[in-house]
C-alpha cells in the first residue's frame, strides 16, 4: 500500500516547483509528474533533496529535488562559491576550474556553474569542450586554483549526471572542507542562486592545458627504449563515446606508439552511448566492439576508458590465443608489479617510495610490496583517499603508484584522481616490455601469480533502487552488524573489521582500534583460509556491494584455469553463507 503521507509531502514539494522561480520547461515536467496516477516517479523525484555528499552530486537527470537539473547543480555551485568566499576571505582573487564530460546536459551544467562562480566574484577557467577528469585535477594544480568542479557521472548509465568537487590540491574535497561545503549547499534556496554570470571573469582554456598535461604524462614513462623497439605494438582503443578521445590517442602517439586503432563507431561524442548498454569498462559488453576489431587485425592489446576517462578496462590474449578481460584487481596488480620491478631494474629507486591501494583491493599487492621492501598504505574506497596519502607524504616520500579494484589507477603525483590517460599510456609500455621478451600481458599476469600467490576477486552488486531500496540496504548493513556470520564458505571468520566503529574484533573476542582518518560504513570479514569479504553500500549508485577475494595456489601457468574454477566454486559458497 502506498504511503499516503509520503505522497502528500512529495506533492507539496513538487507544487513549490510550479512557481516563477523555476523555468517553464521545469514546471511543465513537474506538472506531468504530478498528473501521473502512478506516484512512483513523484516519490523518486521529490522524496528527498539530492544530497551534496563528500564527493559532490550524482543522480538521474530530470525535474525534482532528487534529480540532476540546473537548480540542484545551481545550488551546489552557489554553496561551493559561498564556502570559497568565506574560506579564502582576504585573498586578492579566488579561482576555479570547470570541466565536463560527454553526457547530455554536461556542457549546459558546466556553463551555468561557470556563470554562478563568476557572479560570486570568482575567476573561472572553463574548458572549451569535454575533457578527462584527471586533466581537470591537473589544471587546478597547474593554474594555482583554490577549487574546481567536473560535471560527470563517470561510468554510470546514460540517464545519470553528476558533479565532482575538488580542492586546491586537485583532489576531491575531504574534511574539514567537505562538511563545510555541504553545510553551505544545504543553506541555499532557489532564490539565492546567482545565475547571471560575469563574462569578464570566465576564461576559456583548452589546448594550452592539454599540451602541458600530455608532456607531464609522457614524463612517467619508465623505459622509453623498449617502446622504440616495439613502436609497432598493435593497440585497439575505445573511449566509449567519452572524453578519452580528446587525449588518449594523442598520448599514445607522444609516447611513440605508431599502430593505434580506435573503434570508429565509439569515437563519436555522445551522451546517449548508442553502441553500449552501459558505458562502463568493467562490463564485458562494453568492450565487445573493441575486441571484435582486435580479432580482425590480430591486435596485441585492447584498452577502453570510461566516459570521463578516469577508469581503464583492458583485454588481452590468453595462452590459447583467446581474448580475455583483465579485471580491476589484476590491472592494479600488473601496473604496480611493472613499476616496482622496472624502477628497481633501472636503478630508479631511492628508498623512500610508497604505493597505495584501497581496503577492498586484492591483498596480493601487499605481498608484492613486502617482498620488494616498498611501503604500502591501505585506504578507503575512492581516489580522494589515495590523494590524501600522497598529500600527507609530499616532499618526504615518493609516490610511485596506486589504484583500486574498480579499474582506477594513478601512476603520477601531479594529478590527484585516477587517470586513464596515463594508465593507457603506461599499459601500452608494459605490453611493449612483455612483447620485447616474447611474452604477452597475460604471461606477465601468470608470472605475478606464480611469484606472489593466486587470488580470485569477484564483486557482487545487489541493486536496490529508490527509497524502498535505500531502506533495504540500511537494513542489510544493520543485520550484518547485529548478527555477523561465523563462517564463510566453510572457513571460520577469524577477524571482523567494522569501519563504522573503527574496531577490529578477532575470533577470541580481542578488540583493537583501526587507524583510519574517519569512520565509513564498511564491514570486512577475514577467514582462516585467507578469504576476505568487504561489504559496503555504494556511494554513487543504489546498490550494496560485496567484494569477495579467495586464495589459491598456482604451481604453473597452466594451473590458472583450474585454480580459477576452484576459486569461483568457493566464491559461490561464500555468497551462500552471506545469503546473496
């Protein structure tokens, strides 16, 4: 039965959008929602305000307080502008970078945001067209800005858009600024938004930043000589209709790769993403066209970036010549293995290097770090936390790489968000290095497993849309805390980490503190046989995520298939234990 009180509340809220403060187009859409006998759309659009979280905004586009539109984006920008003017009061000038991706309304939201910043006396550097997220991060640092935003919903489905807020270090905002900005955004009423911009304070940027950024990215190449020898490496690349097309082919060319084949149908800028179900390189379907092209030309590697070009997906040929996908954990592992191994081989290590991974990313990386005497830090999911580790050690220790299981990697410290531009370029170098030894990327992955141990990681997404879904997800987390499982897949749980309480409890009842910068709604279970399960609600989508990692032993490269199958059976047993 529908909640009459909720419908009444949403109806009143929707009717407040039928005033002259909102434009005719918005009012017409709200009227349509109100007149619909099915009240699901009304509730979803108005049951809450789209929250400006610690990373910004993300939501479905459309009219309503819980939707991405010029008013929710406007309120976010006005609130951020208010916070900047308070926080940097007394400065001669305050400046921001505004970027955007390929999505529908992204340019519109970016231009409106630029107008609002400028109307509040803030200098704006507005990109002339879509650009990768990492370039926005770079531009903030390069131009000495105090903040910046990028209009993007990353790899979300086509109906979404979003708003990422950055601070002066080029990283997404963290405490205390995140809470300060949220407080200011929450105070903003529609009449407070200054939509009339000051064009004198808006400067268009583009190729000038591209050139500097690409040159810096080229500087992270570890072994340029191997590229010279393998410049004909056959690369297939797709931007999935997004921002990667602006810079990744250029970057590969600058690094010296002369045989790059872009998927033509997906080199078309489009927020409708017409050739894929979802523009997410984590999904096998998104790489279908690229793999088909690779088969037709017998390519060495397939790489794909998501719409805002911060994530990279890849595929390569296995030992039977079949194309297989490399998952995010394997991607991160291969990158860090190559960086560490080759920096050591070329005498580039000074002894103060460190790497970073997120708590849900494969533990094999820890073994690579330990065996090579490299310091490794664990942090929360999200690149703002990796950026925090870089900032804390700036000038004292050298960051050489970090990543997360969700296909994000950062090889440099002059950007403070994950970067598919540098990742694609470095991936090509790794493939060139492998080919120089008569090997493939797959062979390199097998070598890593043989030396450091095998693991299989599977992420299970349980999608729960709308208000009812949000309530279900909360209930699931509450239940896991109230009634924690005793075993997973037949193996006893020996340690539980609860990042909401920052406590770790072993199977003897001993409790220790977790050293983390703040609390987070994440639970982790570790079993006697080395299985690790992490549970967390997504911060950007209506789902709860289960990250399962199980261990195995590989005696030879030919054992990989057998170990993978055994691991997948174990994953199913773990899922059954969790009731998912």
